[in-house]
């Protein structure tokens, strides 16, 4: 009878130790998963920023003449997909500029901000 109690105590100890190890691993993996989720969000934002920057350069800076409605709509949707208030406010400053000097300043500020966002 004494041997049975010792075996049961050893078995319970091993099971409790195993559960402690599994719980520890679970929380360590959970923290890693959260870090990876945050990195995916940053990467997606960077992809959206670069996509918008590419479209902006192609349609606005390298475009011939004025930007047509479809291109303006594509640019507007692309900048909204970024979901960054600072970038969107710079975009609005560009779209509301009244003269060439304001447009050039707004373009410079917008591109500078876009590249700064990707660099971080």
C-alpha cells in the first residue's frame, strides 16, 4: 500500500510539473504571437504606403497633364487604405493646395512623411 501512495505522488508531481511547463510555453508562445501580429500590421501598413507612393509618383509626378477622375479615385482609396491620419492630412493639404508653390511644398512634405513612415 505504501508503494502505491509513493507511485501516485510521483505521478501527480510529474503531471503537475508537465502542466507548469506547458503553461509556461503557452504564455511564451502567446507573447511571440502578439509580437508577430504587430509585425504583420506594420508590414501591411508599409506595403500600403509604398503602394500609394508608387501610384502617386506614377500618376501625379510622372503623369502627363492633369490627373483624371479614375486616377484621383485610385489615389484617394490608396491613401485611405493606409489608415494613417497624419498621411491623410498631408494628402488633403496637397489636394487643397491653391497654387504651384503650395503644391510643391505639399508634395515634398507628403513624400518625406511617406518615406519616414516606411523607415520606422
